[in-house]
C-alpha cells in the first residue's frame, strides 16, 4: 500500500514579530504599486484554532497518514495536547527549508508562493494531501478518496471563464483572484479560458514527482511565481497547475459526487444558511467528508454554533469534551 503524507500551511498572523515583518514589507510593496485586496486583507493571517482542528481531524479521520508536515514562517505552532504517538507524526517545516536556493523570495506572506515550493519538503512522500489550515476532514476517509493507482482524485468542475478572462475590471475583485490564478495555471498546460478545471475548496491530492517535473519544465515562471510576497492576479495556482497537468496526461480522475462543504460569509454559493445548519447541525453532515470554513470568527457571526459543529464533525477527544 502506498504511503501518503499531509501538508498544512499555517502562520500566526498575530505574532508580533510576524506582524512587524509583514507590515514592513507591505508598506514597501504598496509604495511601488497597488496590491490586490485579496493578498492584503488581514483575515488572511488570522489564527482562530483552525490548525488544531485541521490536525485533529487528520489524526482521527485519516490515521493511515504517514506524517503531517506543518509549513510555517519560523513559528512554533501551538497544538492541543496529543498522545506521544500522535505528536511523533508531526513535523514543523520552516519556509527557509523549502525556499533553499530561492531565499531572495523570503519572507513571503503569499500562499501561492509557498504552494509553489511545497514539493521541496525534505522527506515528503510521493503522494501527499495539501491542506489549507481552514480545511478539515469531517468523516473517516481512505487513500482511495484521494488517489487511484494512476493519479489524484479531483473535486471540482470544468468551467468557462472566457468572459472573466476578458474583463480587466474584475481583476480587482478580491473574490475573483483565485479564478484568475486558475485560468493562468490552465493556460500553462495548454487549456483555454473556456475550459478550466476549477478546483473545489477541499483537500488537494498531489504528487511530488509531478510538481518536480513542472518546476523543471516551467523553471522561470515557477521561480517568478514564488517571488511574489503578496498575492497577485499575475500568479498561477500551483495545485491547479498540477491538476491540469494530470488531467492532460489522463492520470487524474474527477469525482462526480459532492462530498464537501465550503462555508464563507457572504459566499455560500448554492447553499443557503438553512442548508448550512441542516448539514452541519444534524446527522446529515455524515454525507460530508470535507469542510472548509473561511474566516471562522466572521462565520461565527452568522453561525454562532460553528465551533461546536466543527468539534462534533471532526470527531475524536475534542468532540467528546465539547459535547
């Protein structure tokens, strides 16, 4: 049976040293050119226990994961108390390790730049699951939920972004940045804006060798992508580049059922507030394996029960304490 690792990107934006460093480089960058709102919004670096929820959800619902790598910026993540066995599965990776040879790009405050380099984690398994820290496993999962023998199992859909690609004014909208980053990634593999595989906000199954090959093939664009300290519409989404490459080679499978839920204030998509309460507040949530909660403090304003739902959904000792 093949080994699978988990990789989580995280930073404590409230840490005084990190905030000082961020403010310094932010003021320098803004003096040169306007920055995108999506890349400078303070909520991007907020820390509201998401890391604890994410790690615990993996330990409880995917105990077969070989190792959990937490990629951070010279910080020491504070996790909930765990058994010696669980703690032994967790490794902390500093940005300097994965940016070795590209130190001029540091410090960075840009997830797209960091994601470009994740495959360079020393000792990382060939197959790995990439988590943003606000993505949680909410039901038991197996390797086959993420990988077939040929390659990754993807969640998302093909979309036509022709109109978006032609609209310059939309590039300034914070909520649309990710779409442009995926359009750029698709174009690198030869897909037009009319045929873009838009990844869902879930766990991303990735292969280290695929990213290594892409980094070699697109050496200059990848180095350039990693050099942005703050998010920009000119960048590409690395996991989208990976996905389009796997789709183009026939190695990827697209899951045709929806087993995930993305909760973002003001952006519930096809879900109403009643739908959210139904899926998270009742036994119906058992159909959901993946939960993404953007900006937890804001979500709590709409759903005060959010943390209780998360505790119950991810399972484990924390859920028992919260009950």
